[in-house]
C-alpha cells in the first residue's frame, strides 16, 4: 500500500514538474525580451496543467509578441479559470483590443475577439471607439446587434452614424426582427441624403414591409396588412416584390370586405409588364373567386 502511494505521488510530481519548468523558462524568456518564446513556454505550461496565473503571463507575453489572438484567448481563459481575477482579465482584454486596433487590418479579428469577450465578461463596461473598430463584415449577426448601439454612441460623424444605422437595420431584418428593422430604416430615411444609403434603406424597408404584411394577413388583420403592402408599393410597383405586395393588398381588402378594391389590386397585377405566369395565374384565380366573395357576407372580414 505504501509502495503504491509513493508511486502515485511520484507520478503527480512528474506531471506537475513539466508545467513548472515551462513556466520558469517562460519567465526567463520574458525577462530577456524573447516574447514569442515566452508565450510558447507559457502555453506549454498550460497544456501540462499549470495554474491559472500562467494565463495572465501568457496574455502579457502575447501582447508583447503582437500575437493578439492568443492574448485574447489567454485573458478569456484567465477569467474562466479564476473568477476572482475577472477584472484583471477584462483590463487585459481591453489592452489587447486597443493594441490590435493600432495594428490596423491585420488586427481586426483580434479586436473583434477581445471586444466580444469583454461584452461577455463585463456587459456594462463602456467600449468607446472599440465597439466600432470591432465590427467585422463577416461577424455573426447576433454579435453585430450587440455591438452596433455602442458603436453608434461612439461615432462622431453623420455619415458614420447613418452607415451604422443601415447595418443595424439590415442585421435586425436578417434576424427576423422586422418591426424593429422597419423603425431603423425609417429613421435612416429621415436622416440621410446619401443616395446609396437611401437605396439600401428603401430596399430593406420594402422587404420588411412585405413580410409584415403577410404576417398581418396570417392573423386576419386586413387593415394592418393593407398599410404594409401600400408601403411596399410606394417604393416599387413593377418588381417581383411589388407584384407580391399588390396581390397581398387584394387579399387584405377582401378581409376588410372591399371586393371592388381587391379587384383593382388583382387587375393591376394583370396589367403590369414582366409578371411571371405563376403570379399572373394567382391573380386570375383570385379575381375569378371574387364573385363568391361579393355574394356572401364577410364572415371573417374586417379586423
């Protein structure tokens, strides 16, 4: 039994010794200014089961070595393994984000990684211009939605604010928050004189309005559906989106008991150029069905 205990204890010492050796070698490399070597040793120490303090050392070495992605990982792991050092980790991540931002385009991914980690660990911490710097083109939409409001607050130019408003609205639309997106698009249309931004806002608002119109139809709310479809048609009538809105407008008017108004909407589809055969057939079928609608009281009509 004693022999077995000694054997197990010996194995434990053998396993911990490499971690201590790597940490010591990392400290020596750091003191001599060989920061990539120091980072490598600290990472090896962690793989050998070193204590959480080594993550702080790895983070500092990675910043010095300008390996900002590794630095963000190290400080995130420090907070995860030792919650008592959370604020130290957050300060480290802030330092990483600012250093990566100064590196320019090569540091973009690390800025985003560090800022998202800060938001996760300390949601109330002001991000300032880092919020804007962290907005990568290919980032997850949910992450973008969390960062854009802070970026808006830190942006000082009208064009910058308007560009972020369009990005916010597009992200809201893509995550099916179309009512919020419609409000953002409308705000942008009231603000901007930039043709490109206006075009993007009109297109996005029309897409959201079409979806919201069909949502209103699905709950038998003809009046609300009519307003959304009218909004689409105010932007575009001859496009596929406009044709679909015209058919939806007819359906909304049927719900309100307005068979004549519905007929006008369906006829507009038939009179338009470039309408696909399938949509034309839909309009014809709905027109042919209006006779039955007009001879019966609108049991489901109105709101």
